[in-house]
C-alpha cells in the first residue's frame, strides 16, 4: 500500500469521524451564523465577534461535508445561507458584504473588504454545487459589486475594499482566483475561467518576481512592490498556495503558468521549511527566515504544493506530521493553530477559519490517492 493511500485513510477518518460531526454539531448557532472559534473542549466562544470571511469559509466547509455524504450538514447549511445573506449583505442599504458582526449577529464593521468577498464567493460556489441555486445568484451579485465598486481599471485587479486602504495585497487576488476556478468547475461557464485567467495574468505581471522566483505580498496603489520591510516580506505558505492554484488553472484548461509555479515551489522549499520539516510563517526575499513560528495553514498549502508537483510521498509525510501534531487534540476534530519556533503550542482557541485550509488540502489528497 502506497504512503499516500495509507495517509488518505487516516485523513478520511479524521474528517468523517471527528471533524465533520463536531463542526456540524457545534460550529453554528440556532439562527444559522457560524461561530468564530471554539475552545479545546469544543465549546463555542459566545463572546467572539464574527468575521464575514469566516462565514464564507464555513459555508464552503458545510457544503463539502454534505458532498462527502454527511446529510446532517444540509439543514444547517440552508439555515446559514439565509442568515448570512440577511445579516451580512447590505444591512446598511449599500451593496456588498460587510466585514464583521457582533457576537449576537448585529452589524459591527460595515466596511467592504475584498478578501472577505473572495471567501463569500468561494462558499457560495460550494453551496451552489450541492443543490442551493440561490447561492449562485448571490455569487453573481458579489462579482457585480466587485466590478462596480472595487475594480482598478488602471493597474488591474481590485483595491482592498470600500473604502480603499493601503497597502494593496496579492492575497485577496489569490483567493478571488480560487473562487473563480471553483465557480468554473461547478458551472462550466467560460466567463469564470476567463476571470481566473485574468487574475493569473496579473500575478505574472505584477506579483511575481521573475528574477528571484518569489511572490510579493504588499504593493503601492499602482501595484508596484512596496518599499521597506513590507515589500521584503515573503510568506512560504502563499508560495505553496499559488503553486497549487496555478496547477489547478492549467488543469482546468486555463493559461499555463506552471513554470512560474515551479519557481515559487523551489523558493519555498529552499528557504521556507524549518529543520523540523514544517513550513515557517515568514522569510524575506533573500530567503532569510524572519518568523520561524508555524501556523497550521502553511502546512496545508505545503501538502497541496507537493501534490501539485507530483511529490506524493512528501505530501503524505507532511500530512502525517500534521495529523500527529496540529490535529492531535484531546477532543478529536479540533487543531492547534500555531506552534512556536521551538515546537511549543501557542494557541488558546480553535479558529474556525482554519477548517477551510484543512478541508481543501485533505480533499485534494483524497482525490489523488490510489484507490
């Protein structure tokens, strides 16, 4: 039995026997809004404000649970779609998704954030694929808002939100591209693939440093790399995430940027992996590690990059390491969200936002594991 297949069996058990049942039962309130975080007993934090990006991510996760055969996710997902639209879309009479809610679900920060819209699109794409057609209507409405109010006709891409803030970032564009690919895969509509291609072209033209093989994080209003420390910042997790997405774009019939993906992958492996084999949180463009701490999500992106590049044994190895450390909690189905450079757990809560990362990585591993 191959290493990847053995790991896939462990991953499937963690999802089916631990994560899905726990989060379906405890991750959403009676009105249909997702909790921001749980404690390590699996109890929701009733005092935490709720980010709209987490609502979008959890729409995705509950949709994927339903797709995996967990019928118990259907009713909560239907309730969530109604509640999220009612509470988060245009509560002030202006179009767009607001940014945060109070713990009891009232509008808190009504700014419109592009990153949040990317994840609402992603969640809506997943919900529409499992039998909720109104989610597709909301996705179209979301893209119309971005085009009408946040698009940059000069430098390209989208501003950070409404009102626009600085610096501009590559990261919202990465997740918008992920969402456009999900919408294309779910509908087959060419215009979604065209949008994914346009964002990938912006990556190649603005975000990617051809000389160093690195990805810029922070930019000026005109999408020129920022000066100083912010312009020098490199996140290995984002290198691995773009690697995977660029492969998915090519596999979907979009533009082929796999050479650029290979450069990102190579830089990330050379400079972004600690002595323990985990991806670190940050380094600089010269490859020096700046933050040797390690959150959960860069590990999931490392797994996905290994899979995209065909390094299946390495993907299995890191997934096993994640299962034995980050996911080795007293209550199964939770996670430790960050470790320090010397391997000490730094988390005192379990952020719901991380489940999306685990689901995408583990589903890709399951997709590629030998039957």
